[in-house]
């Protein structure tokens, strides 16, 4: 599965923007049996709860892992950069239990929008974010960091978007508080193209303690 974010990524006038910033995965094998769970909201809609209190930003520190106990995720993180094509590189396909952090963006816990992406599956079977679509608002997410601290987040929304209607400004926009996006494939599977139709996007905000 090739992970791609079309277009170049960068901050323009305080907003993290992309040209056609669609995160997609090209599946290179047969359709996964049963398919991954999808958010309860329809495509382009949001399952959301009030944001609640957001903690003050943490000092910058490299994230080491992403932990989502509700779906059994405790995965190492690798740095992701931008390829010469302008696309976001993907986590290694031969390490399906590894997720990737966009290392040129905010570190999880600092002010702004931190991006963590992972495969939903690979030709050999389910991958790290296979069950991401099963999350619900209020779910805790933790990101242990190199300085010994852990950034604790609470999920505020779980969305699924069609690739053609991916809301770049909403997903990648810079924010004045620490936020996190977990992103993988979703929105149904196109057997003819052998790839997913869109993406699951989990939005979360920093909290002061485990939730």
C-alpha cells in the first residue's frame, strides 16, 4: 500500500495547507476480508462531542509511540518527510505495525496540528490503524515522547471523507491549541482501482492528564 498526500505541505499565513491534500492508500492486493470498521458518521459528516478543556502546550519533543488502548494500538513512530513528488512519504509497508509522524510539522503536544498516519492494511493483512474507524469521541490517545513526558489527548471527532471531497483546511489547518490528527484509509473499497475511496480522520485535543 502506498501512502500519498498529494501536493506540497507547508504553512502559509499560519495555516498548514496542501494542494489536493488527500491522504490515500493504493492497495496492491485483493480486497481485505470483511474490511476495516468505519466511523458511525456518514462520509463528510462528524461524530463529535464538545471539545472540553484543553491543556497548555508542552515543550517540543520527538514523539516515540502512539497508544490507543481502545483499539489495541501501541505502535512505534517513524519520521515521515515529503518526497520529491511533493507527497508525504508512507510508513514502511514491511512494518505494518509502525505508524508515521510528519516530522516537519508540530510535535504532538505542542501548539498546532500534529499529524500521525498509518496503514489500514497491507497485502499481508491488517495494519496498525485497521480499527481506527471504530473509535468514538471521548476515546483517549497517548503519545510518549523522547523527553520522558507523555502527551495525553482526548478524541473530539471521528470523520470519514471521500477522496474527492477531502477538507484540507479542516484537517490540516494550523490551530492555536495542541491538536492531533490520526489518519488512515477508509470510506469503502474500490475493487476496480484496488484502493480505498477516502480516509478516516480522528481529531483529538491535548488534555492535562489521562482520560
